[in-house]
C-alpha cells in the first residue's frame, strides 16, 4: 500500500520536473518549486510512517520549513524587488527540450537498475526517478538564461538529490541533512546578493551580459 | 666526526636562507647588505666545501621540515659530497666577487640578495635530497630563484624574453624528472627506488625521462636554447653560478639516476648519451666561435663543456654495462674532474666579463679591445681561465680532457664490433672540439684584452675593486692548483667511483699521473711546469745575452703603417669567419654589409641557431594551433559550460554503467 503512495508521489515529482522544464514564467516556476517541496515532504512522511524511522519526521519538518516556506518566500520577495515578477522567458524550442528530457529519463532508469537491485528499501523503484529529477534540473539550468531560473534549477536539483537519498537509504544522517539545508539557505541568500549586483551592473538579469567574461 | 659534515652543510644552507632574509629586511642599507652579507655567504660556501671535502661514508638524516607524515630525507654520500664541494668552493669565490660587483645594483639589492642566497640553499638541498619530494621542491626552488635572478633587469624586454624561455625549459625538464620519479615504482624515497627492480622496458623508459629532464637543465642539444639567452641576461656572478654550479646539479642528477637509483645500465643508453654529448660539444664549440657577445660566447662554451661531460658519462655507462669497471672508473673520474674544472674556469671567465662589463658597459666584442693595460688584474686572471678552458697544460682543463681521451683509447677493447669501430671516431670529434675551444679562447681573450681599444671610452676603463680581485684570485688559484696536483683530486674521487661503478683508479705516484699503468701513459704537470719555465728562462737569458739590445717600443698591431687606427684590427666577426664558412650549414646568418659611401662603415653578421627553426618555432606553432582549437570550446557562456558539465556527466554515467 505504502509502496503505491510512494510511486505516486515519485511520478508527481517527475511530472513537476517536466513542468519546470517547460514553464516560462518565473513566478510559476517558484510555485512549481514549492509544490515539489511539498511532494518531498509528503514522500518523507509516508516513508517515515511505513518504516518507523523517526528521524525522517524531523527531516520532513526541516524540508517543510525550508523548501516550502522559507526559500519560496525569499524567492518571491526577490522577484518582487527585482521587478521580474511577470517576466516571461523565451525558451528555445520546448518540444525538443521535452524529447531530450525523455531520453534522459530513459537513461536514468537504465542507470538506476543495478543500484535498485542492490538497495533493500521499499522505495527502490524510485531511484531512477530521483536520478532523472537531478538530470532534468540540470537540463533546465542549461536551457534558461535568467539568473533566477538557474538558481531555481539548482535548488530543484538539490530536491532530486534529497529524494534520491531518502529512497535509497532512508535519508542521510541528521547532521548531514542539517548541514545541507543550511548550505542551501546560505547559498540562496548569497545568490540573492549577486542578483542585485548583476542587476545594478547590467540593468538586467540575463546571463548573456556575463558572457563578456571570456578571455579576449 | 660522524654526522658533523652533514650538520654543517645543512646549517650553512639554512644560514644562507637567513642571510637572504636579513638582506631583504635591511635593503634600505645597501652597503651593509653588500659588505656584510655577501662575505658571510662566501664564508658559508667555504664551510660547505670544507665539510664536503672531509665527509666520509654515507650519512642520512630525516629533517624536521616537510609535510606531516612526509618528512624530508637527507643523505650525504661521496657523490653528493663531491658536488657539494664544487658548489661550496665555487660559491666562495663568486660571493666574494659579488660583494664588489653588486655595488652598481644597489637599487634592488634586497631582493637580489634574497634570491641569490635562496638559490644557493636550493642547490645545496638538491644535492642533499634523499627523496623525490625534497628533490623536486628544491629543484623548483632553484629554478624559480634563478629565474628571478636572470630577470633582475626585468625592464628590458629581451631579458624578460630570456627569462621566459629559461623558465619554460626549466619546467619542461622538471615535468620530465617528475615523470621519471613516478615511473620508479611509486615510492617517493630514494631508498625504495634503489630496491626497485624495473624490467628492461620500464628501466629504459625511466632512463629516457631522466635523461631528457636533466638534459634540459644541463643544456644538452637540442634543449640548449635557454642557455645562450639566460646567461647573458643575468648579472655576471649569477651567470657564473648558473653555468659553473647549477648546470652541475643536472649532471649530478643524471649520475645519481644512472648509477645509484637504477639498478642496471644498458650499453646503448651510453651510446645515446655519448652521441648527444658529442653533438652538443661540437655544436657549442662551433657556435661559440661565431658569437660577438662575450657572455653569449661563454654560454655556448658552457654548452660545449656540458657536452664533454656527457660524453664522459656515456663512456662510463658503456664500460659499466660491459662490466669493465676500472675503465668505467677512469671515464667517471675524467667526467667528475671536468665538472670541477668547469666550475672553476667558467665561473672565473664569467666574473671577468662582469668586470669588463662594469668598466666599459659593453658586451659586444666588436667594441672592446686593449683592456690589458687598463685592467691588468682581470686580464691576467682571465688569461689563466682562458688557458685552462682551452685545455692547455699545466692547467686543470688539460688534466680532465687528457683523462677522458685516455679512457677513449681503451674503447677498442669493448666486446662489440660496431662500438669499438665507431667510438674512436667520437674521440676524434672530441679532439676537434678541444681545438675549436682553443680557437674560441684565442678570440675571446685576444679581442677583449689585446690590441687597441676599439672605442674611445675604453681608455677610461677602471680596474676592478679588491673584493673582485679576491674572487678572481681564488678561482684562478683553483685552476692552477687543480692542474698541478691532480693526484690529490683523483685520490679523493676514488670514493665516488667506488660508490658508483665499483672500482677506482690505482694511482700511487703523487708526481706522475698514470691512470691505468705507467707503461701506457703518464703525465706530470709539475715536471711540465718546471721544464716550461726553465725553457722560457733559458730563452730569455739567451736573448738578453745575444741580442744587440736596441729596443724600439711601438703600438701593438701597428705593422709598420704610418697611419693606424683601432679599426684596422681583426674583428670578432672576422675572427669567427673561417668557422662560419666551414660549418655554414649549421647557421642561419644575417649579414649587414656597409655601403661603399659610408664614411664610418660597420660590418655585422648575426648568426642564429637553426634549432629555433627546426624544432622550437614549429613546436610553438603547433601548440598555438591546438590551443586555438581548444579555445573554440571556450565560449564564455555559462549555459554552454553547464552543457559541457551535463554531457560529460551523462557520458561518464553511461561508461560506468
């Protein structure tokens, strides 16, 4: 029974990754990121209740505060201050990106096969999805040109990693998780500072202005 | 006594570093730095020389320096002691000289003092190192400190270029040495390497890497290009140190690798070293004959001498590979003797050019001349150095070259038909090199010191100061003594040759030097000197007795012309012209001929090294081309870089799967 819940949540996660890949609006991207966080929380709670690993509850609580409340809030505030709330990104050819994404999912499932055989957890079928989420987020970073969407891609990559960790080994040790959470938080804050600096310098958040950094 | 020499040498090296730091701190008081620190450095050099001379047996130590769990290992054995003796004794003279010389360099005396003494300490540690880690660290410290010394006048673009070439070659060599250490079985200690037994292929590979690496530092053909650039660029005491001592560290490294770290020698390795050495020697001699810059001429002469040393090493390897140990000992002793000699006479000559440069501001031979009247000290000591380097008895250059030729005379006994036919040809080529070296020295000495001053300003040239004279005297005395009493040196070298090739020269007679047996060949420099002196004395008395006594004093090279001037003398280009004609295919000559209407015609010919065009420029172009190809993937776009990451990740994942 629990296995089916987990599979459902995993497929939602994958779907969200694809949704992010094709989403043009930055604000909707943040929403999607928040939903991704919620799915993760639900997934962690389900695993915790099935396996009786109590530390996963703390982990879920941490994810909830950080990835559903604090980070989206910071990001919302940021886009409001930067006045990019309603910005629309021009994406290159969404259908072909989708096709690449599908290829990546297939590759990930193939790659995950041997690991799933080794893992003894009830969630072992979802390792492929976790890996696909990581790679799709990376793909999303590649196809975006706005700095904020890149940061969101980076954060959702971290989500995928977290998902992979919970599904292979029932989560990392609490200390590691706390450390990672803090890193992500600090990382976002620092990147926020960078956004303002970039904005001030180039009057835009588009990364093409940074391309002059190439050595002449 | 045991352990003391090592302690003294290490303390001297650390003392050098301390002196350098003091010099840097006290750079506001340049006269203090010069007059106190450099003589103290010379004293430390003397301590190194004396303690290396009296060290016996093998001493090892583990230093407190180094990384955690990776301490530096030090070892003083007869080989390193001999090279430390070279270092110390040459440094003593050069540092004394530097005290006087650097009075014109007071602007950056602080950094100069630091680099100079760090350079000395680094060379000491190269010679003491007993593990690859310390060896590489001090090797690099040596390369870097000498790079900064070379680029002392970094405001001049040519000097910056020379420094760059030097640094580049030093690093190419260092990479090769590092790879060599990597190929020696994985452990970084020399002790472990001694116990490693590589298979034939691996050993050959290791040898080639080491040969390339140390050859680049020594100035072996075709890796010699940095030498004629860097030596003229550096201040003269530094050129003296680099040519006299630093090149020897490369020889030391090669000997250490060949006879100590590798457990076997293959005869064709010896042939490779011998052939390279021979072509290096010939090349150096021919090129130094056509140079018109005096320091460049000496730099090419260093190339030549390194070639001779390599020939000796090659011969040693061949004899050792056929287990002819006593002949290997002969060749080895000749090689080591030549290292010592070269340290003395080449340092001496570089210091002389330094004094000439200071007095006249000229390096170009075409603008010098007649300096023997103005700078008698420099001229007479330079005469000793020139005679020694030309290999004339009874000075030291003759002894080592004679020993080497003696070793060649035994090559027909080699159990290999091609070798015993071909190596005598090599001996002939070596003799040709010696003759060319003599030619070069006649040119060097004659054009700078004899004849008439070619420029007006030379008439105001001042002689050298007392510190410079002390340096000259020490090095010239070394040239004479090493030539007159070879017995003691060879006696001392027995330890090294026993250690490296398992045999030593049996030479019981202190008056006659007879390397193999007195029936075959023997040489007595003292007797030679006495006979020569008495012959000269007799001739002098005879002339005084029978000559009518009417003397007319004339200006040199007057030749009975009623009108004469300095431009009627033979020029350096003119002197080198026959060599340039004979060896024409080796050179790329750019001539500048005066027009017939020129009132002050000047002829100049610039000879260039064809190796630039054969190897370096094509290589540089290829490197640039490939760098351009790689440059294409460097787009400067973050998204593209992310894509590279992504693709690499996917590909690696697929491979791992």
